[in-house]
DNA sequence: TTGACATATTCTTGTATCGGCATGTAATGT
DNA sequence: ACATTACATGCCGATACAAGAATATGTCAA
């Protein structure tokens, strides 16, 4: 078996840096494809193909208007990623956690 | 250009489901390779190869002891992922955010 | 209808993967 | 010294990828 498809899940879709750029750009408001091309200085087919992947994984929504298509990031689709990383929060010892853990250790004595 | 190397960054390393399983397993304490093999029911070479990728991206630490090697998740390395997803938090309209945004809209009037 | 514009798809090419199997290497035990 | 244990690495085949160039689809305007 080869590497999983980029469309298989959010983790794979987001592995591509260009796609992360696109998602960041389209988070606040919707963008027409051509404007994304100009803003990110990518080739138009490249943008379209990345958007296809993002759409397949539910990471963006699309709206047709005349000959333009407006895309917008669907931030909700990123929650699985956020939630997964959050399960490690208690292990990356920031100050709050260190305090918590010290308290736990003290209470065990 | 093909897809970025799995060792190029955390996003690519974590795109593989098996590697996420391994990271989750080794978050709380260190594990010898053989124990991971038994626990996750994967082939030993497969585990070794995944660990190689995880080590290259700093996602795990290793400690040698005799003929065993103990691996442990380095949760800190997951922070970039967490931080990136967090930038979208204000867009996944949960109730708190909706209230915030309504307040902002009101103050703009 | 014809042409211009906006976006999508197809094809090619080089590259990187993942699993499975076999083998290599290093440390321990007898 | 030899066998065994614990991992790592190398090779194979199948698959999927991303960029680039060319082409196709779809929409509006004159």
C-alpha cells in the first residue's frame, strides 16, 4: 500500500503547505479563485487542484455566482486536528500544567 | 514536484494514521519497540520505520538501554500543529464566538 | 454566434511513499 | 564461540502525489 490519498482525511489534506496557505487566506471571508491566484502567486490550475482536495475533505465551501466561484474555509473541519493535538496538551509542560502536576504530586504524598 | 517528504515537517509526519497511534501510545511514558509492536499489532520493521520518521521530525525522543531502545513522544513538537489550528478557533463559530462576533458587529455600527 | 473571461480537468514526469519480506547489526546469554 | 534477542535497514512493487503545459467546460457580452 502506498501513501494515503490527500483526500482521505483532514490530516493528509493539510499536509501540503500551499493548502494551508489557502485555508489561512480564506478563513475570514470568501475568495474567488482568480483572486487567490493573484494573492498567493500560484498558477491557476494549481489553485483549482488544491481547492478540489480541500473541498473533498470538507475543508472549504463553495458558492457559484456567474462565472466565478467563491470559496471559503470551513473552520469546523479543522476541529478534529485541533482536538487531536489537544490530547497532548497535558504533556507539553507549559507553566499551567507544571503547576497542576506539582499540585497532583503534592496531593499524592 | 511530488508530495513533500514525511520527514519534512510535523504536518506530513502526522498525516499517517499509524504514526498518530504510536504518538498517542507513547505520550504518557516511554515504550520499547517490541512492546509497541505487540500492543499495536504492527510488524516490527513497520514500527521501526515509522519511528524513524517521527524521530527525524523531533516528534519522539529515544533512549538506548542495552539492546532495547525506548521511545517517548515529544509533545512539544506538536505545538506548531496545535497553534496553527488555533488560529482558526475564532471561525468555528461556537456559542462563545458567536456572541463575540455579534458584539463586534454591534460596536461597528 | 462569436469571442472573451473564469475555472476545471487531463496528461505527463519525476519523486516519495507504505507494506512485506529478507537481511544486517549490535547486545546479551550459555 | 554460538545462538538468541532486539532493532534497524535494504529492496521490491504498487500507488499517489504535485507542478507544468495544454486543453476542456461553462458563463457572460456584443
